[in-house]
C-alpha cells in the first residue's frame, strides 16, 4: 500500500469512528495511537477528499480484505466488516447498524417482490432503525420468532413490523410466544392454521436477516426472562455458546437439544442448509457464538466487526 493510500485509509477509519460511531476526536486519537491534532486533521481530510456525505464513501481497505478472506474461509456468499479497533460495544453496535442497513437496502431496493424473513434482537432493531424509508409495497416481512413475550406483552425486539413500515409492505407475525408454557401448549400453538401458513411463508423467504446471540448469564434471552438462570447453566454445561432464533449450538456449531426445544415455536433452522441467511453480530462478547455459527454453517452471509474478523482468521 502506498503512503497516499495508507493516509486515505487512516482518514476513512477516523471518519467512520467520528461520523458513524459518534466517537470523540480524543478517543479516535487514543484508539489509533495518534495525537489529538492528527486525529482532528484526519477527520477534516476525510471531508475534503469527498469521503463523507450521508455515508463514508471510502471503504477501509483492510476491512474489505478481511471480509474477502472470511467469505472464502467459511464459504459465505456475502460478508461485510466494519472498522472497530479500539471501540467499545456501543460504538461497534452503531457501526453494525449503519453497515447492516446498507446490506438490507441492497435487497429492499429490488423491484421484484421479495419475502424477507426477520429475526429479533437489539442488533437487528438498531439496523432497521437505521434503514431509510423507501416505497416498496410489493415486499413482505415475515417474523421468524414468536411475537409474544413471557408476560404476554409484545416483545420490544419484534422488529419485522418496523421494517415493513419502512418499506410500506405487508407484515406477517407468528401468533405464539417464543417459548410456550408447556409442551401441550406448544402443540396447541403450532397446530393453528395461521401459525402453519406464516411458518411456511418464512421457510420460503428469499432472504432471512437474523441476529447471532451469545448464551451466558445475563445474555438477552436470560435478561428478558425467556430462559432461567438454571437453564443457562444447563445449556453451558452442554457446551452451548450461541443461538439463533432460540436454536442452541455448541462451539463446533452442532445443534444442542434440551428442555427448551419442547417449548420453542420459532421457525425451524438447519445447519448447512441451502438458504440465504445473513447473520448480524459483533464485539468480543459474541465472538464464540459467531465462530460457532460459521463453523456449523448456520449462516450464508455475515456482517461483523474488524476485531472479530481478525480473531476468526487467526483461530
């Protein structure tokens, strides 16, 4: 890489941090090992070089290369990597939201009617919040996970409706809780004709957008009351490190079954399936879950962060 190319990449990295992640120039300087004056000049140079408009026009070359290597190593059809060196989880989440929205927009901008299967979670909610509004009433959004929380309320991470509103398209939801109270209740929920039709629609979706969740004490499923502390402990004892739509898998990416499977109502998933499933996740706390999802072939595409990508390639 020439000196000028390196200068442009550094400016682009600083611009990502400043304009997208909301990091201060002092924090940028500390993350990049520069003086505050140099960091300030980099941000200014990015504007002057035309990189900054609504989005950062200059991709960070290093992240492009990482994405290419990740896609090759794990057989992905799509991979995007956002800069994350020296950033905390909140900043990485914002980076993922912006890049994830750009990835989704590529599919949404299609004129041909599309069916989008949508998972749930904080990352997906942030991505859909970042999506621009576009008139695509021909598209459909289908929930892949139960829309009813443990206390009978609508879960606040039920994001397909928000996405449908952004596109002015139709929204289909699973009329069931993520976990039924008993196996008998699950049997009742899943036998309903509306449930069957929505599940079938989700299975035939053109592309699915899902989060990849970690499984440990205090993880979202645990914090939101969907699984108990004892269940988390039991899952970890079985080697579980991650989940998608409530389906648990171990470090090798192998599906792990337990008592929750008798209650789970979300769309069935299979590893190594020939489906277009794009996972969105990043940060150190999710690394084990992301690695397992890739090893197990649970996703065909991935949007993640730089530090996670580097670690995946090293290990």
